[in-house]
């Protein structure tokens, strides 16, 4: 499978996983697990974004994207939806 077709699949998969974690898992599993799922989904989303770039991303692009997306996906969901509610304690 080429990166031209893998990139959009990873973007869709990462986005779907973020939505599921934000709307469903956030109130049903412990907060630490939700943040781990969101971090992994952010990495998948960022990787897909790099694969659809017109040029070849260098090592710095990969390092920065993976780290930033692993941090920003959980932070973004936490800021938008707030702390976890009942039943989701660690």
C-alpha cells in the first residue's frame, strides 16, 4: 500500500479514534487510559498528515509532529470537554 493511500486512512482512523475517546470512552474508562488512547490517536493522525505531504518529510518533521500530536490531542480534548465526570476515576 502506498503512502498516498495510507495517509488518508490514518487521518480518518486517528480522527475517528479521537472522537470515540472524547465522546464515549472519556466517561467510561479511567482518565489515564483515555489520555493514553488520545495520545496514540494523535500520533496516528499526525503520521497520516505527514504521509499526505507533497514532499518527503525530514526527520525533524517526524519528530516534532509525533511529539506535538501526542501531547496536543489529549490536552485539546481535556480543554474542550473538561475533566472526566463520574465513573472515570483513575
